[in-house]
C-alpha cells in the first residue's frame, strides 16, 4: 500500500521551525529564505487541515496539534539520520563519539578499551574526556558516560552502577599499623575533593564525630585518589574508580565501611533518539564490564553499605 505523506520539504521546514519556534532560525538552519519556510508550513497546514502555529506580531508559537506532531516528527528525523549513517557505514569502520567524565575515563574506561576493540574491531571510538554537558543534538557526541542523579534535561539515561564511597590509601602509609580504626584518621592527612563535607559524611557514618584534623589539600575530581596512591594521605574513592588500583595493590581500604553515595553512574544519549548499532554495542559492553567490577568489589567488601553520603556530581 502506498504511503500518503505530505511533501518532505514541508515536513523538514515545519520540524525545524517547531524545534526553534522561529521561522527565521529554521530558514538559517536549512539555508533557505524566511518566505520559503513560511510557504512550506502553510502548505503543510492545508494538507493536514489543521493549524500548526499560532501567528502573532512577535513570531510564532506551536498549537497543541503542532506540538504533538513536531515531537514525533523530530524523533522520526533522528531515526532517519541514524539509519542513513548506519547504511553509509555498512561494511566499513563505524565511528562512535563518546563523551566521558575525566575521572571515569582515566581510571576505569581507558584501561578496558582493548577488550572492546577485540570484540568490535569495526567500531572506532573517539573518546572525549570532558566534564561539561555535551549537546547531543549538535553532534558533540553520540553517547556519554556520566556520574550524578540522572535528572538531566533532553537526555535518556540508563543506569550503569550505584556508587559507594570509602577511604583508600597507599599500602606504605599504613604499613605496621594494626587494628586501625576510623578515629585514627586524625593522625593522617585527609585528601579532599571540592567539598570537604564528603569526608564528614563518611566519618559520621563510621561513628567519628571529633578528633579529626580537617586541614589538607583540595583536589579536583580523581586527583585526590592519585595523591593517595602516591602515599600523600587518605582519599575517598568509590568501587568503580578504585577497584583496579586495589586489585593491583596500589591502594588499600583499611576500613570495611562503605557509605552509599547519592550519585550513580549512567550512560546517556539524546532524548528520544534511536540507539545506533555501535552505541548499543558500546552500552552493552560497558554494562557488562561495570557488573564485573561490582562483582570483584563484592568479593572484597563482605559488608553492606551503611548511611548515605551527600556526594553528588554534575553530568
């Protein structure tokens, strides 16, 4: 059965105008005149038999039918773009641009990329370590890995792993110490991230309310963990960022007390967009690798997390 569809040019013009809620901006995006966009939208309204925009002296606003139609149309154009990209790449190397927070990239993802390349030699990863919020619609990245609460606008987020925090240090720092208790941290340097509150949260959960010197260097992100590896003091880490170093013996966790973070690790992409085949392969591989990291941590932990820490992060 033949499909009964309006002009593709009219659909493109309306989708762009609806996304911007501006005929002028749509014309700039599609490299046509304002009059051409206006004519295409009028033709589409006549074809549908309904008004898609309210026209005022200051511009246009979507009607309810226009808003519903545009949301579905944008998703369809996204799918069409993905299908076109996949078809063009068939049989060739496919590029997947991944935005990852620097800490997660350097301490967890990068050491594992060889496994992904072995499984998917046809997918070429372009890893960008950046803490900023990328614009998936603008093509800044195809997919992202983030830490936070998952409540970001205009993205679909799939949970990868919850996070628990605990103190870590170099083995040499506690060599010769026996029966070390959380209260003994007052004899050591605490290495802080941006908020010293995170240490207070863990100490409170461990039953320590006094006797700890809060002075100590402040680092951005995972640099506190790397300072701990260098024997400069105790840092707070989590099972994702620290598990490899614990296995290799670069870090130890002297206390079997884990405090659950508010934040979670997520994989994100543009809201409503179709997941491409390379993105799906990457997501499934990341989820399996994180599950393996958590299994290894569970074998070491032997203790359920207690309390809740107020450690949060933008993503």
